[in-house]
């Protein structure tokens, strides 16, 4: 039941915020709330003040003074405190104290703002349902594409427009690596090391570079786009660690860039959610989103395409999104966390990936023997796969570990639109023929 | 005084909408409200129904059935009707029935949604103040950049981030013309005729091509960005009708596109608002926004730059934005129309344009006599204007009416960053020297 009573009590008294997790985002949030306190009060007609905090270490220097706030060792105790009007969860992690404290806050009747995409991806539907049951708000603008207000746009900005497809660049680490590989001709490993040195990538980068972070964000967006339950385990995920300079270079010669995209769309038999490296035309808007920037494109029936681009991470940008949720709560707006009431969500029916239609980039290491190319081409023809380009050049070496370069040559095939299952079948036959070494590289092409 | 009571009565009963003006947008809105009625009810928990309409002609075929709605000959009477909960003004025009009916609705205590940028540009501050005084809402998402939710983003999506600069492509007609001139090498007049044939431009295109439409939208954005009163009469405006193929071609050769931009920023001595053709680097995101698309970029202290791109016009896209305002009202959110209460707005102090700093593109018709180029270069040097490029090529003809081609040659100068006043002074001296014919073309360069 929607109520037009705001859940935050007297709207003149300061709004008391409790924050768990004082990393980069938490510290930036405290700084912004202090520095912009007057401006916020002018906008809202009331003040927003941090009253309590919790973190792993009380003494760590974060560049902000937390001595004036009530300290809690236990985030759950903070979440249950009667002295806060709003609980901000910036701990991270899909379970543990993040889940426990958010649940405790909602059950107590305290609204929650979180930047935790892993938590949302795993428990988002249940938490949204709990928030509705307890008549409180659950904001998570900062969980997807950091500083870009894409959640608000999906929940409130599009009228009744039905989303037909959502896609985007949602991981700054991957986009930084691919951008540098493209601009400077250097390899994946070197770019990754630089990203780690610059703080753009974790010391264990698996979560980012293998696409799981993008998958979490995509699953949240797909729920808002298609009015389905969040289903992160149904996202087909491929990362960027197998992308080589040869791929980047051939793609560039053909007028493409390689981007790690998350894409979801509603098809006849369900929701297709996928994350993988993608060839996009250089002239497309999404191809222009470089470096650590993020972008989300929404295709709707009423407004065609809307593209939102901006910073996807960073303490200040993420804190600004957390704050926009805080201000929305302070104003007393009422939107269900997932756009429609949880009871109205459909289950997320997974559409099988093998029926995806589109063009494909295929890089093979063909054995340097007579008839190899002919055999490959024959198999593609048998699969009714029509080829747009075939490229075999001496300067294209696979540079993949384990490939005996002297006995193979790199062949790149670009197909016209075809079924993924047909491509996979043809590649299996080609492998059985014995004319190729190593794993073929298969990258999907998308036309935007 | 902000109130958390929604102004729309019982929140279960259908929301009754009255619409004045049944052109493309009005007809699209009626169609969407009919077709998406169920989806809207599921989102909101209540229905949104059109109950009354007003337009110039009752009988005109609009592709939608209006026989079930109460008809009003007079939009003011509709606006004052007790049988509507929300008044939607789609009449257009800065005064007349649009102003009269919006004022009547607000005074009666009925919230208003409008797509009328001219009305807002001229009377926006007063109308926002009236809405606040009468404790009702005034929504105008559709008034700027059609289907792009930039008003919502500015009012609600950025936390407390302070905007440092806003710029964008806000007129699809101009962007269509400039895009075609660039892609196809055809002249301004021919592109304009095609735009008129396609319905992208009015039969009298002055308002669009001379930049006034962009100026209206910019003035509205600037108010929301800088918390100042709307001051459309303080926008410096130049249109695109003097842009020639020579300009487009030289710009392209130098790595630039020409776009009609609206730009506003806060500088030391006030707010600078300007609309003019601008050279932007081809590699910039804004340069990639082609055809009838619009885009708005927001530079803030917290999230660096945010770019929103999408359809700027069209019945469906604009109606979708009108509808998002309607749904916001139905949900009972409370945000002051201009982001902060009108009482908190500063007057808009105009920053003089002559102090603008940046690079300049200057195209001159130099007389074909010895010493002309030397004299021009000398005058630029005397003005301490440093030149990045000087281009004089036989294939560059000014193609401006009235210029005797056989006696002049086109010279293009690209300056480094300099003061506009210095450039204008130098050009005056050059004109007095008598070495040029016709008016120099001066286009500002912006680096994004």
C-alpha cells in the first residue's frame, strides 16, 4: 500500500543519518554533507546531519572528523538505533554485516540507502519486498554506474515507456584497460597492472575483469527495466582477459572498438541478460565512452534511445548518488524500490543465449597447411553462415600462450547476422577437422 | 512551506487530467495514457485518466478519440474546472491562453504540467513562485530537450553537487541542418528546405535557426543549475544561418565539427549564458550527437561531467516526459519547481560576453592584393592574439552572397585562447585597414 505520509517524521527537524562503512565513499559523503550543509538545507527546508557511524576501525585517518558522531562497533546495532532516521550502508559484500544491518534497519522501520550492488544483485527482490512491507524506502542509486542517475531515470524519468533493451559500460576497470589497449597498442596484462597501480583495479581483479561486477549491475537494471525479479545468476558472463592486441587491432581496422558491455532485453521466451566483450562501431555513441567512464543506454518504445554517460566510480561521484537518495527520502517521495511493487514483478525467465542473433567476430589459429582456409570456409558455408570479411595477414599473430606461432596463422572471420548456435556448431566441426590449434576467439558484434 | 501531504486528494481514486492543446504531443499523450493505462496503474497503485480537453478545433482528426472527454472551448475554463486534479498545458506561446490558463490553474490550487519552454523562459520564476504560494506542483520536464529527463536530474538526481557549467545541443532542427551540411557537403538553404519538408522545421524557421529556441531552454536550465531567476533576455544569441560550407569544411579538416550549442556557466561577475555555433573537437562526446538528437552535459564539482543524450522532440518522446511529470505528481513527491524555493533564488547577474576566453575560428574575405595577409597578421599580433593555424586555399570560396569572389580569397585563422574583446578589436582594425570585404565570420571554439 502506497502512503503519502512521509515515513520520516517531522519534516522541520534535522534528518539524522547513520552511516556504516567509512571507506572512500563514506568519507566523501561525510565531507559533502558538512561542506554543502547550507545548500542542502536551503534546497530541502531542513538540515541533513550525520549522527552515528560504524566501521571496522575507529581510529583510521579518513580525512574527516568523526569524533562528533556516536560510534557503533556493530553496524546492526547502528541500524537498529532509535537515534537515526535513515541508515546508509556502505560496507559492501552480498551477505554478512551488510545484509544483516540492512535487514535490521528495514524491519525496525528505518529507511535504507545503499551503494552495495552485490547485496542488491543477490537479495534485492527480498529487500525491496521487506521495505514495502515495512512502509519504508530503499534507495540504491549509487549501486549502478556510480555518479549516473540511471536508477532514478528508470524508476521515475520515463513515464510509462516500456524498455525494450538496456545496455551499457558499467565497469570502469575494464573500460580503462580496453581503452588503453586500443589507444596505445599495449597488452592486457600491462594495462591491468597500470590499472592496479592507479587504484582502478583490485589486487585480485577477477571480479571486475571477468565481468561479474557488470553482471550484478546489469541484473539490477534488468529488473527495473522489465519488471522482473532480480536474477543475477541468470546472466551469461564472459570477461575481457582473453582479449588480445590482435583482436583490438583487427577490430579497429574494420571500424570497431571492443567494449565490455552488459546487455539485457526482453525476447519472446524471456529475458536475455549477458555480459561480454562486444565489437561496437566506432561511430556509435557507446564507442565514444572511454577510460573509466560508464554509460547506460535505454531503448524504449516512446523515446527511442536515451544515453546517460558519466563517472561510474570514485568516492565523490558515488557519494553524490547516495546523497541524491538521501534527499529524495527527506522530501518524502514514494516510489517502490524496484519501480513497481514487488508483488507485481514477474519471475525472470531466462532466454537461452544460443538463440542470440547478430554478427560475430571469429579469430582462429589455422594450421599452416594447404586446404585449411578452404575447410574453414566450407564448414561456415555448411552452417549457412554468411561471411562479411575474411582477414589473414602476416602481422596478425595470436600472441596467445601455448600457440605454436611458427605452425599457425591467424585468420579472422566477420559473419553477417546469424544464430549463435550455428556459429558454435560450425566452430566445433572446424575443431574436429583438425585444421586449427587452440581455442577460437568468438566476440559478438552489436549494431547500435 | 513544504508539506508532505500530497495535494492530489485521495490516492486511490483515479487521477483526473485535463489537457489543453491537442497537437502532436497532446494526441500522443492521450494515446499513451490509453494504451499504457494498466501498466501505469500497476506502477502507481491508481489510474490516471484524461477527463477533459480543450483545443482550437473540436472536430480535427488527431488519430485519437476525444468524444469521451468533457470539451472546453476555453482553456482557462478547463484549467479552473473542479473536475480535474491536474492541468496539462500543451498550447504553446509565451503569453495568451497558455499563460492565462496556467495562472488560473495554479491560483485555483490545481497543479500544472507544461511542455511550454517559451512560457517558462518568460514567466517561469513568477509561475514557480505562484505554484509554491498555492502549495501545488509545476512540472516542465518536456520543456527542455524533449525526451531527456534533464530537469529531473537537475532537481533531484545530483545530490548537492554544484553545477559549474551546463552546455548542450537543444534544438533538433539546427542539429539536423548542421549534421547534413557536414555529412553531405550541401548548403544551409538546401538543408533547411529538407528539414521543412520532413517536418523538422517550421515554415518560418527563424525561431529555431536563429537560436532563440535554444536560448529559452538554456535560460530554464541555467536557473536550475545556478539557483538564479530565469533570465532569457540575458542570453547572448547567434544562430546558424551564416554558417557556410567553407566553415564546415575547414572545421572538419582541422578535426572539428560545428554545433549550435547553448552554454551557461557561473563566473566571477555573474552568469554567462550564450547560444552560438561552436567548433567542438570531433573526438568529444558532444560532437557525436548528430541529426535531430539532443544532448545536455552537466559539469559538477562532485561527478565531473554527466552527459544525457536522446530525442529532443517528437510527439511520443515529449509526451513521455509530460507523463513522467504526471506520475511524479500522482506519487505525491514535493520538489520546488526550480529546485530550490523561489525565495532562495538569486537574481541572474549577466556576465559580459566580451570577457569570454577561448579559441576562435575567424574566416575573412581578404582582398586579392599584395600585403593583405601581412596586414591581417600584423593586426592580430598587435592585439596579442596568438594564431594556431592560418589557412588560405584556392578551394575555399566564401559562397556568401554579395562577396565578389574574383577579387577576394578566403582566409581562415584559428587563434589560441584569447579574449573575445581582443579579437573583436583586431577585426575592427582589419576592417578599417580596407583589406577585407564583407563581414568576417567569427566562430568560438570550445574544448570539452
